[in-house]
C-alpha cells in the first residue's frame, strides 16, 4: 500500500483485520500523523505485524507548526509516541531544523523536547525551500537562500539562512 500517512482510520483497521484473519506472518511499517491513530488502532496494527511507525513531529512549538500549516497538536506528540512504544512498535520521529523562527534558544528547546519524547530513532532534516514553492519564492526575495545548487536540495543540507552564526 502506498499511502504516506496510512489513513483514513477505517482503511487501517480493514487492512490489519485482513492480515490477522489470513494469519499473514508479515512485518511492516507505516507513516502516521500525530493525533490520528487511537490506542485501539495502534494495538491492532501491532497485532497485525506493524513493527515501526514514522511520525512527522517536525517542530517543538505550536507557532512553528502553524507557520508550516501543520495541524499537529504538540500535546499529542508524546502520548502518541508512548502509545506506539507500549504496544512494541519502534518509533522513528522526523524533526525539521532550520525554521525561520529557529534561534540558539530554540535549539535548546528542541533538545529538551526531543529528550522528553524519546523516540526510538530520530530523523533530523533541514527545512528545504524547494523551488516553485511559496517558501522558496519568499526566502529568495528576502535574499536568504544559501545556495541555488539543486543537488543540495535534499533536506540534508542547510539551504536557508536563519541568521545563526556558522561554524568554520
């Protein structure tokens, strides 16, 4: 199944129930949005062989999530991670750094937030203003692009100048 966030819920339940009914001995993983899967669904997923969930956490504060047009509720993040872990599901958390609101102080907040969440694995990526997007047009007009080399637009290289001193 190719469904980036494995929703709506009824499809998840139908999929899991079918795996269980057929006694399919498969191990699988899924992407999920914070606040979408309830505990009963997560338990069913674990019973059906789900061994890993990737949650897109993305930021440590509501203002940044709102700026990125994400509906994630910060207070749901820790609960969702702990629920999956309670049912034996490995949690990979995706987190983005390099938001325009990031500062030396926010990096300390990110660190504390992520230590509290304690996902089994953390996937860090840089905010990447891909060409053709409103973010790219805005930061280009503001003169804050660090490079136009599209080979570096892979979420693994900083593309956006957020005003922090760079180490040399």
